[in-house]
C-alpha cells in the first residue's frame, strides 16, 4: 500500500479575511517544511490541490508550487490532486509539466479532472457547462503534445497548426496520469483515459463504493488499461485516540457539516440529518487515532474497500494549527509509515 501526502493549501477558515503578503509567505514556508517531513517519512508522493478565488486557500494553483517542490526535494514524487484541465490551454499544461518533470528528473504524476466549482470557471472566464467537452479535447491535445512530434489539431475549443512541444518529457513514454470524478460518466472516463482513478474524502457507503470501483475497473479493462484505485482520506495521529479525536476529528466533522449544509454530502445513509454528524459515527471514515489505529485503518481500506493507494490530508480549513500538523506528521512518519514502506520494499524484491 503506497501512501501519499496531500500538501493542503487551506490557510484558514472559509471566507477568512483577505490574506496579507506575510501570511502567504509564511504559509509557503510551512508547506515546504511539510514537504521535507513527508519526503523523510517515506511517503510515495506529495499531492497538490487546486482552488481559486477563495481567501482561505493561500496557494491557489499547482504549477508554481510543484516547481518549487521539485527544487526542494530529491526522491518523493510530485503530483496534482487535482488539476482542473478545462481551465487551461492544454499546450500550456503540456509544456509546464514537461519542465517540472525535467526539473524533478522524472517524478511527476499528473492528476486531472473537469472540476465541480463554478467559481473557478468564473475566475478564468471558462463556461462551466463546457467543462466535460473541454476536458476531452484538452486531454487529447496533452497526449499528442507529449508524443514529442509536430502535430495539428482542429477541435471545437482548441486548434493548433504544426506545433511541437520542446523540450519533451523526462519520463518515457509519459508521466503517470490520475483522473478524478465521482459520477458514473467521469468514473468510467478515468478507466478509459487514466492510469488511476481518484476519489474524494467523504464517507463511503460500501455498496455504492464497490459499484463505483467495479465501474472503473471494468472500464479500464475494456480499454486495455491497468487499473489503480486511489482513495483520499483525512488523517491524524496522536499518542492517544482521545487526543486525536479532540484535535482533529471534531474539526473534520464540522467540515462535513459545511458540505452537508450546501447539499453536497447527502448521499450516505448514515448521515441524513445534522444530528447524525458525530465523532463516534464518523470515526470509521478517517485514518485517525493512535499509530496502531492508523495502521489498522489503512489496512482496512485496502482489504475491505479495494483501495490500491491512499492520499492522506492532515489539515482542514478549521485547523489544526500549523505547528500541530508538523507534530502529527512527524509521528506518522516515525510510527506509521515504516509499517508500509517495508511492505512496499518487500514487494519490489
């Protein structure tokens, strides 16, 4: 089981005041410290999200951050969880990520999706109702560009004549591509186009989840692709389960309530009204507790939910504090990660 660290860019609660330049610079230093700890801990990759026009997100895009991380790390892979492809000219993405791949000497993973937040499209003046079709064309252009040959393309949204990406990729034939999406159409698309399917951190209904996994793996098999299920979970480790629940789990449940009140998190039968959102009921949906609890929960997601790899997030808009994040990350690296890095090494042998 490979574990990945989401370098979360939330720097405060939702709709916080406009951030000062010092706050942004200090938060960037925090992200770099987390990246260094994650690499030392043995995480397989650093994953970077994308969020725009939100005051709580102090590093909105992924390209600049990944470029900085390429220069500050040496072994850990560098990915996007998730880059919203329709917001961009795909040739820009092809070129920028080819350069990050070269800067990092072949450590890039590109995670892409079509997006769900209308505000992001508003910021870049990209019609939200075109995101699916733009994704498909953008993905086509990206694959053609990464072949390294001169090509032309005449789509509805993107047109190119005799263009060529220079320089090309470091990895051959290309970086690993993860595709996100939680609707049947986008899940099947992940199997058709990607090397992995990415999911969200919300509570899992086993029956629904296994149906989604089957849909994805069947689509991958149908299109001659290998399949890999990448599950995202919120995580926290502490010396005692009580400390973990008081420091993190209460904040995580509040985060779920935020989405529930917006009508997003209403699919799970155990969470149908606000009073259902308790730490006791929610605990099984996190990787949270003592080191032994966390090890057991990670293993459970592999065995019972057919997850191949897991992306872990240690920070939410409501906290915990930056200092506590570093403390928990250190403990996770020392007392949880060895259980999985040694197993990965044995498999490679």
